[in-house]
C-alpha cells in the first residue's frame, strides 16, 4: 500500500515507538491522527508535525473516545492504517516475597489497557476501514499491533504484562482471518528492548547491561528501528497474520 494520501491512526503516538511511527508516517505523506491520553505531549507533537496531523486525547479502553478519534482520523482521507502503540508495564510477581498474592485489580488494569485497549482500537478502526473504497489490488487497510518479546519469554515479575502481550499475539491471526474478506491485513510487532522514554528512566549502567544481552547489533533497539518496520509492513502487501520479533536476536532470561 502507498502511504501517501492515506489517513493513519497511531495510538500511544505521543511518545516512544508511537511517536516515531507518527513522525515516519507523516514523512511518508500520511494524514496522521495521534491518539494518546497524554494531551500535553500529543498536542505539542501534532503542532510540530503540522500539515494534516491532528491529536485526539483519548484512553484506548474508552469506546466513545476511541470512536471519536477514529472519526477524526477518517475525516481527511480514507483511513487505511492503524498502529497500536499505547501500552504500559507493571513489575509484580504472582506471589511476593512476603507471600501476598498479586493484586487482582492491578492485573486487570494492565490487561485492560494493553490487550482490551488494542482490541478496542482494532475493532473501531477496522470498522471504518471496511467502509472505504478498496485500492486496485483489493486492499483496504492494514493494522499493526505492538506486543513484546515478553509475550514469549516473560521475566520474573512480568506476569500481567506477558498475559496482555500474549493476548495481542493470539489475536493477530484470527483478526487477519476475520478481516481478509475486506482486504485488511493485521500484523503484530514484538519488540525487544527499545530505547524509549520508558527505558530512559533507567540509569546508564542498567541500559548498558540490557544492550550487552543483545546478540547483534549490541545495542538497544531504537524507535526508528520500530517505525521503519511499521512502514515496511504497510508497504509489503504479502505480509499478513504474522507476529514479527524486532529484537536483535535477544531471548530474555528469567530475570
Ligand atoms: N520500550 C520497550 O522496550 C518496549 C519493548 C516491548 C514492547 N513495548 C511496547 O511498545 C509500546 C510503546 O511503548 P514505549 O516504550 O514507546 O512507551 P512510552 O511510554 O514511551 O509510550 C507509550 C504511550 O502510550 C500512551 N498510553 C498509555 N496508556 C494509554 C491509554 N490507556 N490510552 C491512551 N494512551 C495510552 C502513553 O501516554 C504514552 O504516550 C507499548 O505497548 C509497550 O508495551 C515497548
């Protein structure tokens, strides 16, 4: 699919991987709508990128707010690209050292934002895409979700996060199958350790230790590595229903 002239929606687009994705989609000619709950950063980025870029303050778990963002995105051009980057982590064990169980609401919260939020954006964006005119090859759109290598190798303390990301991996093929009659592809990226504001909170030694664990290249992944893959997934029409690791060959250890 040619990105130029399409409308794109990027959840979590105010920071990190989503921000880099919004920047690259705009550079490739998309009218980009940034959906994020961080209004300050989202508005500043939309202003900086200018042109047809818009920002909608929304929580991915809220049907009405996401519905508005999808409507806004589809206003300027046919909505053909939706990228799910909104997400968060939590470090809590199933049972902690003092024997207390994992808080159930904390587990629900992570699954709600990462998994159900992704589903919510996917269903509403796909419904808008279904209503667009197909391109010459029958394609109407592409949805790219963000899981994590923690979907496969969750570390100690990642049980809620891994469950939420494993759910995104599990949705990928059935979503692609459900949407295949409409010519909409669904793909998921499972990043390794990426250098985003999230990771920037770690001290330098911590970041270096993480980078040393990557087989090659021996560095953290960058938001640009991620956004370059998103653009490729949009452009390569034969990629569908797949989860792609973006991790320099990293396999996470228990801790
Ligand atoms: N950074 C990494 O190493 C890494 C690795 C694997 C997977 N991921 C995943 O990539 C995605 C992006 O992470 P990042 O590192 O860019 O983080 P980030 O914190 O820089 O960006 C996440 C963005 O999502 C937004 N967000 C969070 N909850 C939201 C909600 N309920 N509704 C709307 N917006 C919400 C935040 O405001 C923020 O702007 C996440 O899903 C994360 O789990 C990150």
